C-alpha cells in the first residue's frame, strides 16, 4: 500500500527550509596561503651570535682602569743613612759603602727623588737625608740628628726642641689643629716617640729615638690633599724608620 503525504504537511516543511537558511560561511584560506615571515639567513644569525658572545667575553675579562690603578702595589727602596757630621760630610770615601756604615734606615717609595743636602744646611739644622715626590715636592720625608743625647727627654720637650731648628715644623705647629704623641718600644726595647700633627693645610708624622749618643728624628710631611690620597704609603714610610742594631 502506498503511503500518502498530506499537502499541508509537505508545504509546511518546505517553507521552513526556505525562510530559515543558515548564514553563509566564509571559507578559510588554505594553509598554504597564510603568510610566513621570512627567516634570517643562517650566516647573518651566526655572525650576530658570535659578535654578542665576543662582546660578553670582553666585558667579563676586561678590568676597570680605576680598579687596576687603585690596587697597584707600591714598591720601596731601602735608604741607608750614615748620620755623618758636617765636617766629615762628602769626605774621601764617606759614601763608599753606606750599608756597612749605616746608622739608620727607612723606606723610599719608587719614583721619589733624593734632594742633596748641602754642608751648610747639614751644619745648621743637622739634616742628614731627604727624599720627595717629584709630582708634589712638599710631600717628602727627611731625617735630622743631634749629637750628645743618650736618652730622650719628656715628649713635649723633645718636640719643642726639634722645632727650634726646623722652620717647616715651626710653621706646622703654629697652625696646628691637633697633636698626638705616644711612646713605643721595638722588639729590642728601644724607645721611640711618635708624633702625629694634624695642621690646617698639612699633616706630619714624626718618629724620634736615641742611639749611639745621638738623637734621630724622622719626618714625613704632606699637604692635606696628598695626605688623604697617599695615607697608606706615608704611614708605611713613617713606620719603616729604624736605627741599625734595633732590627
């Protein structure tokens, strides 16, 4: 038996299919049409990588100039002083072997220059030796001595007596901010007076001792700018002074 469809049913179904169409769909472009950014050439990439690596290695291995300068170690030369009297100063064979006849020693920074002391100066203020920084001549160390002393007087008296024959020390004491003094003994129990003079424009370290019936005074002087810059160097020079036989 054949199945019959009513016209109304068929007509309604057809109408629904026509009046409610699905929205049109825009087809996606094929994958092959999606733009792909061009890749960098292999040689360029390799060159860039090597350049960056080399730059990083240079930064890691390079030392900053300021750091290298600040950590550079200062070297010193030992000076052997004879403390010869003015009458014998510069005499025949007087300077032939200073090390054998030395009465005192101290360190001199490399690059410092020796100032030759004249007989007249040696006879008036008993300066025996002097070295200075050629970049700033007022930064210096020198030694004076006086005969006829077998022991040290009180600390204040010693400093005042030294100033009588030392114009630089007189000027420094005239504008002093602070003076400290102390007594030290070396391993052989030899006594040293140590003075530190903090002036307005300059700084001074002085070490005084007696040996061989003489009084030896070692001075380290510097303007404040050089003192602040070279403090460790100047302190080393100051502490290096000793009379022979005490080490």
